[in-house]
C-alpha cells in the first residue's frame, strides 16, 4: 500500500522475469505460448497410438479413408462427451445418455418413417419430415434432461441414482414404442446426418470451411491480443502468437486435405454419373468426400460448448459450483437451476447424437446407443475431466472421444478379437486416469 | 450492584444494522435463541464466544446463508427481507467467511466477480475488464500479488485471504462481516488487515468482526457482544470493560457492570 508499488507496470515484475529466466527452453516455450501441457500430452498420446497402429497394421491406419471414417465414428460420442464435461464438472454423472439416445432415435425414426406419413399424411420425401422429426427429437431430449435435472436439483435425489433409473427407463421406452421392431429406412435428407458420400460437403465447400476457420483463428488471436493491450496486461510474445496461429491453421487445412483425399467409391460415382447424365471419363471420375456432415455438426457443437463454458456466465457458474458448491451458493448463484440446465443441455446433445447414429445406421433400433454412456464418460475422463468436479475442457473430452475411437477401430483393423478389445479399452481408461492423477499431483 | 446504573453503551442515531430477537433451530438445537444486536456506521462490533456459541450462525442469518425462524432485521431503520445471499448483497452486506468461500478452481478475478460478473455488450463475460478491476483492488490490498491467471487453490493462505477480502470491498459494501479474518494469516498480514479495518471504518462502513483473539478484538472493536449457548450474554464498549471481564462473559456468562446484559447473562440469585 505504498506509492512506489502503484507506479509499477502491471505484470512483468522483476520477480517474474527472474522466474522466467530460471526455466528451461521447454518451460519458456510453454510459458510463452500458454499451452496446456496436459492437452499437449493427450495429443502426443493420440499420435503415438495412431503411428503405432499404423505400423502394426502394415500402413492401414493413417490413410484418408480410415481417418475419414474415424472422424465420422467419433462424432456421436464426441458430441455427448462435451455435455458430460459439464455434468461431471458439477460433480454429477449421467448414466442415462445411451438410453436417452436410444429412445430419441426411436421417436425420430417412427416420426419420419411412420407417424407423419400414415397418421398425419405427409408424402414420402417431404422436407418437413426430417425437420419435424429432428425438432421433435431435440425437444424430447430437452424435456427428458429437464425432467431428470429437476429430480436431481430440486428433489435432491443423487444424479447417479436418477440417471441409473433413466438408463433402464428410457431403454425400456425405446423398446415399448415399436415392441422392439426396427424402423427403417429413414428419410433421405435425414440420412445425410450420418455421413457417407452424400452426407459430406465435397471438396470445394470443405476448403471454404477450412479457410473460414483459419480466418476465425487469426481473428481470435488478434482480438485477444488487442483486448489485453487495451488494459496493458502482459502479452504473449509475437513469435508465440504466430506459431499458435500457424499450427492451428495447418491442423485445420491438413484435416480438410485428408478429407478431400478420400474419393467416393467407384460404384457410387457410377450411380451418381448415371443419375446426373455425366459420362465417366477413362480412368474414373474423382469426387472427393470432403468433410462429413456429422463431423461438421460435432465441430459446431464443440465450438458452441466451448463458448458456453468459457464465455458465458452460465459456464462460469458451472465451474464455480464444481470447485466449491457452498461458495457458489454464498455468492448468490442459483445452483439448482444451473444443475437443471446442465442436464437439459445433456439431453439436447443426446438427441443430436441420436440423429447422427440412427442416420448413419439408416434405421432406428431399440439397441441404439447401448453402452454409449460408458464411452461418453470414459471420453470425458480421459480428456481430463476430474470426477472430483471443477476441472475439464470440452476440447479435451472431444480428443478423449477420438482417442477411444482410434483404439477401437485400430484394434478392429488389427483383427483383435472383441473380448480382447474390451480388455484393452478398459485398461487404457484406468491407466489414463492414473497418469492424470500423477500429473495433477506434480503440477 | 443493582443500584448501579448501566452506562449507555450504544451510540445515538439510526443503526446501520439492527437484528432483533433472532432465533434459529437446527433439528432440536436452538443455535441462536432470541439474539439482538446492532451496528452503527463507522463502528466495529466484535462477536465473541466459544465454538458453537452461535456467533457464526447469527452472522450467516445476516448474510443470507441461513433463513431465520423468528426475529427481524432492520437495515438503516427499515425492515429488510433477507432470505438468500443475493438479498443481503442488495443491502450492501458483504461477508468474508471463515472458510473464505472461494471457488478454488477459478482465478482471482473470477472469484472477485462470482455472481456479479462484468459482461460485454454481447452478453459474454468480460474477462479482461474483470481482470483489470481485480488488479486495481488487489493492488490496494496486496501490491505484490501478481498471480492473476492461476486458480486460487494454488495461492498461499494469505493471498487467498486477500482475494476474499477484496471481493467483499469491491462492491462498495456498507456493512462488512468478517468471520475470523486473520485466522490464516501471519503477523504482518494480520497487521495489514487491522490497517484495512481502520481504513474501512473511517469510510463509514460498519463491521461485524468474529474472532477468537481477544487481543485483536480490543485493538479493533468499539463494542463487543458475547454469545453463549445461542444467547447474547451482554454487549459492552471495549473501553468500559477489561479483557478479563470479557473472558468471564465468554466462559461463565457472567455480565460485568460495564455491559448491558442480554438474555443469556448468568442470573445471579439476588
């Protein structure tokens, strides 16, 4: 409280500089870029798994085709994992997501393939079919989430029990709707959400998406910098900012390039050419898949959820409650309402996943999403979400989902028997969390 | 003793806070039983008593953490309805809890503005502006504090305490409740808190101070209020009683002549 200290420039004090000079080159790099070492570790682990499986499978894994499929397979679990982060951060759990996914998938299937056509009288292929089905599914997800959230937040039944009940109830409901009968086929537009050659946006659109994303990255970096400048806060060195931007853009454009390197299969190209009156030239027609629609949906969900957790009051409250529920309550936060909202978000995300999974299957079955709750929880936890609450990131959970899926489809490529697959996935989950515990103790 | 007239211990004017006949029970236990206490602008009133005497509970009723079963609270002479922490803050009542009540996993700025975040025109969190404000207020309390980017769990006890104090004074509190504010602090930081209390006092802020340290209390407080078994033993100006007499109030419930006895005072058979 002396005058000398008030004139000091904010941030770079002598002590800070002294501390910085003591760090190693790696330490300085991490400090300058403000990268999360945990996240880097996960990306590293993912790359090790990828390269390892690639070598073991004799070069089958790191191909455009396999990576493209991997991205589509990951999207459904990744979407739900983003919501599970919020649930777990608030010291709750949701065991019902797989069953919620199942019952919503069933409702959406019955709505578009039977109810709207036979009872309401829509024509097959009417664009309203998929829109009404999707909206109804999302609304139902919101309702189920609100219902479970209400019991947890206001009636004070533990989330574990409520969602364990939900696991059984919603799976039973999924069966009851059609007495176990599978509903197929689904609306052709609805099917686009499942990926496949037609469910992808093609080469040109993919490049445009990539370019827009790169511009957005650059804008965010510049905007953040100017904001901090406005208040004279310490800034990242320019080289670090540039490096971050370049790496991010390279990753985005690399992903687009891979998606564009996977052409449509010959049969589908021939069919497409016939339908559109194009003659297939000598040597075949090269039509790239581009980014799959479910992947785009997952990325969009990831961005929105990151925005919610980092930039909104609600997200801040979720983390504060997870860190210290009593403090949050004393700060005047309506913790019950926040809890209920988190479960509502989880329900909506389960509905989106249900749309993707059933569209990909082109059918609604009562088994849709079975055991997904465990994959989703595992993805969130591997992605650094602490079951003790208060810590977790959306990006980490999505990477966790990608890691789990990589392991699983990698083992399929390697021809490993399914019992052994389960053993490996289970062991990896435990080891990953153990490593995380060790890491957290040291930092 | 009965012919001695008790001195007027309360200052004149409208009290900032007037809690009248407050009671609360948890299960069958009456944690606070018909307690009355008041606080005037620019005054420090210390609440003393054993563990479990009911002082923290009484103060949590004022800060909105607990809902009282009976009694009234007047703020500036007008009856106030306080049923949750948000209500209390509306009346300018800020609390520094014994446990600090910080969200350990978020940074200092997020804690300072928890529940009262600054927003941008887009309706998003204005983290930069909050950090700027945080730097300002922390610069006043703890000029060497620079760890604005770290979750508060990584801070030292003293730094955490200064975050909790900064949060309480950031929003122009009129009434400040400090529950064991120096419990986690070293001698130098304790002196700093003492300095802060005097500064806030001169700004006309009323302060309730809960403490076990009777020495601290005589240094900072204008009046003491002693509680025992949920009841008020008595209230006295620190100038009218000795430390030993206050200890007698705490331990035995014996009200000295310099104090106004409350319902909890030891009844001496006449």
